[in-house]
C-alpha cells in the first residue's frame, strides 16, 4: 500500500561547543547579547519529518512516497533518495530558495541553541495530494502552515485516511484550526507536551478529542505511549534501547511503525508495539537516518520485546 508522507525534507547542521553557554553569556547583559561560539565539531545530517518517516517505513518494507519541497541546495539529499530507491516524484524544487535546515549548537550541559530556516518548506502548499493517485494512506507531518492545512483538506476530499501529526508545527494553529484538523483526520499523534497544548488550545479533554478520530496516539518518551481507539485505551511500554545516543527523529521512527501497522491491518496493540520498537532502534544512533536494521532484525527485536513476531 502506497503511503503518502507530506512533510519536510531538511538538513540538520549540528555543532558541538566544547564549553558551557553559561560561561559566555552574562545574565546582566542579556539585553545586549552579542556572542560567538567556536565549534570545532560539526556534522550535517539528512532530516526533516517526511524524510525520516519515509526512511523508517522503507526499512519496514513499506511503500513510502514523499511529498515535499526543496531548494537549490538539495542535490545531495536527492541523490541519497535515489540510492535508497525512495521515489521523488512529488518532491518539488523551488527555484531561488534553500532547502529547510536547522542549525543546532549544543554545549557540554546538553543545552541547545537552534536556528531554523524554513526555506522551500514555506511553499509546500504548491503540492497537491490529488496528484499522488496511488496513495491509499497518508500523514500530514510538520511542514509549511498553509501546506499542512491544504494537505489535510486534500486527503479528506480524496477519501484517503491520514494521520494528523503537527509536531513542532502545532503553535502555528489556533484551537479552532486544530479542531478542524482533528475532524478531517482519521488518526492523530502527539507527544505528551503537544497533547497538553492541544487540550489547552481547543478547550477539550483528550478523551473528548479521541472521539473525533479513529485513534489518538500520545507518546511519552521513556514512559512509553498510549492509544485511544474505539473506546479502548492501550498502554504501550517503552522498548529498552541498546544504548541512548540521540533522540533526534525517534518520533518519526515511531510514526513509521504506526503507518506500517495501519497499512497492513494490524490491531492497535501490535501497531503501537511496532512503533515502540522502531523508536528504540533509532535512539541508539546519531541522526534521523543513520540506523540500518534489516526487516528481519526489526522482527527479531520485536520478538525479544514482546514474545512474538510482528508479521
């Protein structure tokens, strides 16, 4: 089943400052801040929610189809997609723009200063879900504001079930707009902070909001996740990771498990467990797309955690 993944493709530029920000920022001078940090260590990762979700869904043996926008500097990312045999039929090049990218500086206390340039992501509304005729399932992941709204309406109009996954894009929307998303979507997924923000902005409890969709999923980091579906409440335990290296992209890996489970008719308990396994595999590696387990290894990891194979 082809799964259309609407969201961002981005470069993550990650720099490590070998000291502590607090030693270089004077609190009493914060109103005239002017500092520079020497960062001898730097790396660039392939990221963006659409790229990360598609990569993980590919590892599972799914059929991801990315719908995103990129800029003039996207060559290395597009070449990577070709090497991975990820179709880029619906990856639109926006002339005169940069591909979305984050510039993240981390200090020795794991504090972060991040600057994000949306670039071509701001033109995501130029892509239309109707052009992806083979799509039978979808997700609206963080992207340009107008694009997220457009793609949710497009999925609903086409009768294609989809997950609403606003992520860090949630603050862009009012309570009424978030309710509209929930009513258009078949499924919705949030982390615990986003779920609280959703409830606060809409004025409705999670239990009430769960009634707007077939399933509402809330992830809680190391405490696992929970799924509200058809009046049932499923507790999904966190799967123990081999090591904890980098949480970047763990939520995207989790969502790939959700999409695979939905596409293949899994029950919600099995779907949530597979999602948890994907998150545990990812967290043991740097970046959102550097882990390379085979499908067989994913199945074995699931079996170790839950006693049966997922497929």
